[in-house]
C-alpha cells in the first residue's frame, strides 16, 4: 500500500512540475522567467543620483564652480528606458525603481530651472558655454525631436502617476518641450513632422515616437484631444507614404524625390508599432480616427507574423531572413502585439507571438541585466550593407527600455 501511495504521489508531483514548464502555448517562456528578466534589466538601470548646487551666484565663474548634479542623463534612448522602468513597476512593485525615475526627473527639472535663471541673470551668449557643458544641454539647444520628445514623454508619465509630487520646475520643462513639438518643429503643409535638413528633406518613422507619443501623453496631461489627434494624423500621413502592401514600413521617405527609403528596418517599424498602440490606448471608444489606426496596426502585425524567425526574434531588416536577430525591434513588436491583445484589438491567440518573441529576448539578457544584440543609432540607409554592418554593442541604450515595456505588457495580461 505504501508503495502504491508513493508512486501516485510521485506521478502527481511530476504532473505539477510539468504544468509549470513553459509550453508552446506559452511561447516557450513562463511568467516567472519573464518577471526575472524584467527585474534584472530594471535593476541594471538604477544608480546613484544627487542634486547639484543651485545656490544664487554673482558671476559665471562662480556658477561654473558650483557642484553639478550626479547621475542624470538626457537622450531619447534614455527617455525610453525611464519610460519602460516606470511602467515595469506595475508588475514588479519595485518602489526603488519608481523613486529613481521620480528623483531623476526632479533633478533634471531643478537643473534646468537653475540654468534658465543664469541665462536671464547673465548675457545669454556668455551663459551658453555653461549650458553646453551640462547633461541636459539638448533641452536648451532643442532643434529636433530626438532632443526632447522621448524624455518629455517619460516625464509626463511620471507626473501623471505622481501628481502630488509635480513641481513648477517640471511643469516648465514640459511646457518647453510642448512648445517645440507642437509649435516649432518643422512640418509639411499637411502638418506632418519632418526633417528638412536631413538627406535633402526626410520623414522618419522614428519621429512618430519622438513627437507623437509625447503629444499623446501631453493630451492626457492637458485634457486636450487635439494633441492626441495630432499624433494620430502623423501616423496616417506617414503610413500613406511608407507602409507597403504587406503592412510593413519602409525606413523613411525622401520628400524632394517623392520616394520611400529602400529597406524595411526593424526598429523603424518598431517605433511605428509602439506609437500606434500608445495612441489608440488614449482614444475614446468610437472615436473617428480609431478605425484607420486599427487598420494600420492590424496590417502591420499580420505582416510581422509572417517574418518572425523560428527563435521568436525579428531581423535587422525585416524581410531579409539571412540578417541577424535584432533585440530592440523584437521587444517593440512584442510590446505592441501584447498591448493589442490586452486591449482587445486583435485575437487573444496572438499573445503567443509576443511571448515567443520574449523567449528569444530572454536568451540574450545577461544575469546582470545587460541587453545584447541591439542595433545602435541608425540613419536611413541607401544600401543593404549599411544595415548589415551596423554595430551591436552590448547594452546599447536602445534595447533596455523596450525590453521592460514588452515584458511588462505581456505579464499585464493576467491583470486584465
């Protein structure tokens, strides 16, 4: 009798163990494994921060000798990273990560406030050298969407989550960014954001995120739908010029030559996917601009599913299967597909596509949270070899935040 009981217990335990192993239906990765990756990558971003010395000064020399803030950065990849880090706390509950984002943004805002006062106190030309030496110099220089949109988006996300901690300095930073994105950035006659001095004048799918996602969150912050409409129209206008019949997008459009770029770069498509789901999520039900955006998203997702590699990853150039796996676009597509499933825009069976993608990503994230195989910053290429030879440095900043977004959105399905 004892032998029979022992045998039955062994069988029961074996079945229980099997039930926790990831299956094909899970995309080959368990929730616990996804959570582990999120925590590793999130913890890898946290480092010491410290305020600068913002005391009143009587000369520029005195200002130059003042203690600078420690640990802050200002760039669009870092903005995406902070956005992903803030979002990841919904799953991890990591209060230290949440506090890090809040503190980082407060320090940036305080630094901006101090430097802006110096520009008023002293001759602006004389103060320029001081500004150029700071971590937030792009916020002062502006000149393009890369310099402000992604950082502005994550600051707004933090402000919306923590309204009780919002400062006047943060509001001033957001208003400066909004003035650039909504008013001063160059636009075509139909309102499409473009880069008039880049390669003879170009449209970039990247700018759907750099400008559009900020507009979405700014619309939520101000309760003005016109900004969300603006982001939606950016997508619609660019789709008419860059989206191919298979739903995938070419990497940009040459305005003067009236032709799209020759290749379907992975991360360029990723910016589109992320911006689509962020914009749709901010729209009321039955809103007039929802149907065209849903059509663009669904067509792109169907196109992406056809070129996903067996290991779950997507390639550096999407329709070139011989090229290397690229992490950032894979994470962006996983995020977008998971978000579309969670919002009910596509069938729930598509979640396995996102999970399979994250299973591929998990294999190239180290135990220390370093994300590998991410393409560094990339221009619009004119030949395939340009994309083939792009460097893939370990822990390139373009991969970190989107991995956090992807894992968080996949695990959010359990909360829906």
